[in-house]
């Protein structure tokens, strides 16, 4: 009985010894090796991170951006440009900066960590009003010039709409429908009429209309739209 008990207990002790060696190898060699290499891989390959918040605008002229650095590693270089020009950033907190933007465009964000990993990203701002009002659907009939004026951002300043004849006389609209944007002016068929309009941001648009009998249009009205431009009818 004793010999049988002795022999049956040897495999158990041997297995226990092997389990102990395996645990020791796992705890003191394999796991530390994996952990250290995982940390090294993370430090070598991690890229910069940021958060950009584009604020609203009250006047359609300016907006404020808030740039926050979210990178775990120290940064070697950070640049923010708009239309190839550096943005003037002001420190607003720990790793947080602010800037005032006064026109629409693309923000170019470049960041590089000390590990050499870099990021190049683009953010777009399109909430500001840098565009002029648009005049379209113009027609001349029975001595009346009619057209539709629109502005997709801040809106048309209808109180600014006026016209000037070639002799320098300033006139106001005959009719003005704010809902549809339809405007009409009296116009001499032999004269030129310059229409002036602004949007709510003050962007001014001038268009000169004239009647050209040689024009390839039904009413002979030609037009050239744009700031300080001329249009033929």
C-alpha cells in the first residue's frame, strides 16, 4: 500500500512543479515582455490628436475657433494656417487656444509628436458672409426694370437698395417685395441705370443696366453682374 501510494503521488508533484515554473515564466518573462513592447509600440506609433470647435456667428462677419491639443505625447510642432497664412492663436487655457476668423476658407492643421508621427488635417469654415448680394431674373418692360435680389447668408438689406441714373440722379424703387426679393425701378430706355444694394453685413453690390437693341434677348436687356459692374438689357 505504501509503495503504491508513493508511486501515485509522484506525477502530482511533478505536475505541480511544472505548473509553478510555467506561472513563473508567464509572470516574470512573457507578460513583462509583452507589456514593455506594447508600450514601446504605442509610443512609437501614436499620432497627434486635437479638437477644434467652430463657434457660431452673430454678425456673419467673424467667428471664434477653439483649438485643444489632445495628444498624449509632447508635441514637436503645431501650425494652423488659413489660405496659407498662419492663424493668430491666443492661449485660453491648458493646451487650449482661440482665434478670431473673419472670412470663410479652409483651415490647415499640422501637428508632429516627438516620436516623429505627424498629422495633416483640414477643417472648413463657411458660416461667414463674404459674398455679395445676387441680382437675377431681370427684365425691362414698359419703362420698368424689374429683378430679383437674394443673399444666402446674412440676407438683403432692403433699405439700402437704390439706383443712380447716368446723370447722377438718385432714385428709390417703385416697388419692393421683401418676401420674394422682387424689386422694380423706372428706367429710361435711352439711359443707363446703376442699381446699388447691400446685405446685412455691408457687402455692397453695384450693377449698371442698359438697353441694347442689338442684344440677343427678347427685350434687348443686357446685364453684367458683379461689384461695380454693368448689365445690359
